[in-house]
C-alpha cells in the first residue's frame, strides 16, 4: 500500500516539471551586455500581434525583440525572414536602421528596425494579453 502512495506522490511531483518544459523557448537570463543579434545566428522567429515587433531566437536560444518604425505587413504569413544590415560581415550586430527582409510580391517594402532589445518575461505577458484582446475583438 505504501508503495502505491509513493508512486502516486512521485507522479504528482513530476507533472508540474513536465508542464513547464513544454514552452518552445523558455526565457533565459538577460545578460548585462547590450543586445547583439548576429544575422548568421538566426534560428527562429515569432511575429508579435500588431505587426510592429518581431521576436527572433538565435542559435543559443537567446530571444530578442526587434521593434519596427511602422507596421510590417503580413509578417505572420512568412516561413522565413532575412536581415539587411549596415555592418560588415556576419558577426556584426543587427542595429537601429537595419531591415528585416521578407520575400513578398504584394508588399516588398522592408521593415526598418527601430531598436533591438532582449525579450523578457514581462514582454511575453504583455504580448499574450494583446493577443487575447485581439482575439476577443474578432
């Protein structure tokens, strides 16, 4: 009987740990250095509701938020993005004034980057609230 209780207790303790690991890109600690996203280290991207920002994940799974000067149309429908930077080489950082390039026949205009910052848990929460609010308005 006690063995069954121990097994049940272990299973209940393991369920929250498994549920927490299901997030695709869990937040990493924010470094003290300025945000430096290198174009050659692009791993994945997530469009933010409103098309004014883009979350970019690099190969080290560090998450960056690229804010645009205006609206970047139809970003959520693309499978890939690229960067046009004014830096020299693939090791330069994406910076203010650089562009996010998407291959689109309808709206070929680049998305000009206003700033680059680390994506934090507070920003994730605000993005989730904005997405929920946009879904309610539909």
